C-alpha cells in the first residue's frame, strides 16, 4: 500500500507566498469501501482506520432524481474513520462516498 507522506499548505496573499507543512499524517492512497449499519434512526458509517484523513461526502436528492454532482463534505469526517448520521425519513435518498483530499 502506498501512502502520501505529508500535506503541504500554500497560503497566498498579495504581499507574500508562504508554504508550510501542516500535517505529517500518512493517508492511504488506494480506495476503500464504506461499511454501514442501522440502529433505530441512526446510520453508522465506518471505513478503515488507515483512511482517516479522507473525506466523507454526502448528497441528498428526491427519489426520482437519483445521483447528481452536488456532493458536500460531511463536517469533521477527515478527523475520524466513522460517522453516525441521523436518518430523516422526509429525505428521498442520500448517497455517501469516501474521497481522498
């Protein structure tokens, strides 16, 4: 398995260009799968621990639309490898995916 050794942050302002290392946490470079379980009105999503740092993305649409391109990042998902999502019966469908930043 290959890893990204570090992340680099580039900050731009009109007066200077600054580059600094902001993390040295290895990230898995190969895709993975999401595991899901339902308990009551909660959806528990899990992914491998070596994928901590990846972003969980979600997309909600009505049942007649299906998947589109309007995914949004689930806040804080890059700091963990699991997330509990409340199930809202009024939402037609929710799609989840894991993406490498």
